[in-house]
């Protein structure tokens, strides 16, 4: 019997049988109608109405408040989405059939606390991208024309509102404020997917006890802005960076491949 539970998050009711066929737990997010078989983020204590802004973290909130207390000790528990999946081993970088999905705990995980996805890089700006999103930053700071200087802070300021990152950092608890700022200023990559797998209840608790009070403080500054996708989903984009910083600082992390696959567009599932 596998010592692994994977919650697979989806926006589409028709994904249920596809997800179940992978031996994953189907989770329906947001306002759409789902059959009664789905696990939902709008039951129990929840913030489902914020899904448009928080993305997958409305389920993380549900998991924190309603399910974490029942977590089996030392059992690996993780998350994926209907378009992003963990692969079966370190050498599997793409998913071609059902055998390529992660369905067991590999031996390589034995000395680690947390599994994070492979790195995604935010440098290498094309001329078109510079003109459309970052021209003011490149003109006022010519150092950014050098790829080695194109950090996560530049990318966030360009796509999610200049100064918003610093405002959010200032709302963090003191023990993370300086280190997260340094991470954003000195790194040009983060672990993709806003996904993780963990085998310790106390790590889940510490992570959720850090991020959700922080997000509430951020809401008082940013509100729920729908002018653009980058501003609407600012909370999810903040956490996409923070997850890499926090788990690498406080836990022993193993990097594992995540593959993009839209199960709605894959013949094996249709």
C-alpha cells in the first residue's frame, strides 16, 4: 500500500474520473458546480469565495482548518493540479502515459521533509518582454540588461505592480522579512507550480500559520483588485515565490520534476 496521498485540484467537474483513475483525491475549487463525489474547498471552515484571488490556496486553507488534525504521522501528503503533475521519478521529465505519474514514495525521499518542483527561471528577458512589461525598470536600472542581474524582484515589480512586493514583505513576521527580501533580490528562479509534498504535520502547521495571517494583512493593503490577472492573483503569485523561500529555509528539501499535462486535452483520458 502506498504511503502517499495526492490531492489533485481542478476547476472542472468532468475531470473527476480522470483524476480518480490516477489514485489521486479529486478536489473541486471555486464556484462551479461539482458532483457530490468531489472534495470541495467550500465546506466546513473555508475561504472558498476568495478562490479567484487565492487560487489553490483556498483548498490549502480548507485542508489546514478541516483535515490537518487527522493527518497520519509520517504519511506523505501533497498537492497537484489538473494541468501540473508530479512525475514518477527524477528521470521522468514528461508524462506520456499513466505510468509516468507519481504514485508511490520513492526511496530517494527518505532523508527529506519536503518535495518541491523543479526550478523555473525568471531571467532571460526578450526585447519584446522588456518593452511591454519592464521598460521603466531597465531604463532606470541599466544593470538589468545583464541577465545575471535579472532577479525575482524585477519580475514581480514588472508584472504585479511596482512596490507591491516591498509592501507585502513589510507585512511579514520579523523572522522572515529580511530573508525573504534577500531571496527575491538575489535569486532568479523559484520552484514551480505552487506545489509541495510533505510528511510532517508540524511543518504543515508552521507553514500555514505563517502564510494565512500574512495574507490577511496583505488584503488590507491590496484588497481584491481585478484590473489585470497579475493584480487579481497577486496573493497566489506572492506565495509562488514564498513557498520556495520558506521550505528551503526551514526544512530539508528534495527537488522533483513537475510536468505540464492538460488531462482535458490528452487522448488517454478521453
